[in-house]
C-alpha cells in the first residue's frame, strides 16, 4: 500500500499540467497508433501525423512507473484539440516518425 504522502507526489506535475491543458480546451486524449498516427481515446478516430500539429509542452516524472513522460498538445485539421502523454518526444521536428 502506498502512503498518503507518496500518493500526493506520484504524478502531481503531470496531473496539474493535464488540468491546465483541459481548461484551455485540450480535452481529448491521444495515444500513438502504429508508426504514422495517433488514436483518439474518446472517439476512436485515427489521425495521421501529417495532418496533425504536435507540440511538446512539458516533461514530468512519473513516480509510479519511474520514468519521464513527455506532455504534448495535439491539434488536427478538424479543429479537435487534445493531449498526448508519451515516453518519447513527438513533434514536428521529429519528422513524425514513431519507433
């Protein structure tokens, strides 16, 4: 069992950034799908990386999994906005390649 003080610090930075981004309209959640796209968790729609603007906005340490998570904003051509939390940096500068 995790103590209450440990629970509070598990992902506090990540949680704060998620809440902040949601308040700015980034209300969808994306995951990396294959090597050339993202999948929206809420509507199960696939978005090609070529049709998406991805920006790295922060880095947080995930105390539960003991690794860093990169927090990205995602905007697609349909006006949908959301976020991607991943173990890798994914941005326009990365040539949209996902290994």
